């Protein structure tokens, strides 16, 4: 069959039955050079599942407009730009309410390591998308959101605030 176009058939003929993974991998590498594949994975996990390579920039805007961050959506999108690693950093920041008693620096290090080891989808499954209102990690806005722990239910996840009464006795105030 003659190939009238240009592209990956330099001799103008498409040979059948002679495909190699070398050529497929070269096409794949060209399409996803510069971290675009990772950005596409982030877009699918954080913005919308049907994200295509041409929609990644829009996915960044969608996610940034709803992300639980202390910056505007425009600042977020500008910071991410075309850099998937920066998107990962901001994602880790957006879910930092899940860090418990871990320092922000330790949380950021652990979160990035988890992304590298398990992929962004795994973290989204565990911690949510990092969007405001995503309830994977509880963030209480007021003290009224907390309640005292039931003495019979010590396995309930949450936060205990303890204080020392000046006599070396510790008391749990909220849960």
C-alpha cells in the first residue's frame, strides 16, 4: 500500500508484519518527552479521568481552581507550568492535612517518594485529590468540630490534644 503522507514511513510504503517495539517506543518517547507522560497521569488522577495529552494544560487549571492551597489558581497554574514534578509538590502540599504529627518537610519528602514508588493514582486513592471539600483527610475548621474521645473507643482515628496541668498529670482535652 502506498503512503501518500509523510511521517514514519520514509520509503512511502507501509510494510505489514514487520513492526518492531523499537519504532513504537521511539514514537512513544517523542510524544511524551519532557515529563508529559507524568503530567498526563496527574491530569487523569487529579483533574479528569479522560484527560488527553492536549488537555493537560486545562487539567492543571481545573485542579488549581479547586486545590486546597494557600495561593490563587493562577499562581498555582503558573508554578506548575509544564513541570510534572512541581505538580507533584503542590499536590503533596494540598494533602498535607494528612501528615499527622509529621513535619511539613518530612511529609513533602515522604509524599514525593510515595509518588515515585507507587504513582500518583495510589496517593489519590489513599489521600484524595487535594481539592477543597475532598474528605479523605479531616481538617477541622473550628474547635466545635472536635469532640471528646469516648473512653471505650480508643481505636477511633483522629486528633487528641493533651495538656499538662502543672502537676505532671496529663489530660486529654479534645479528640
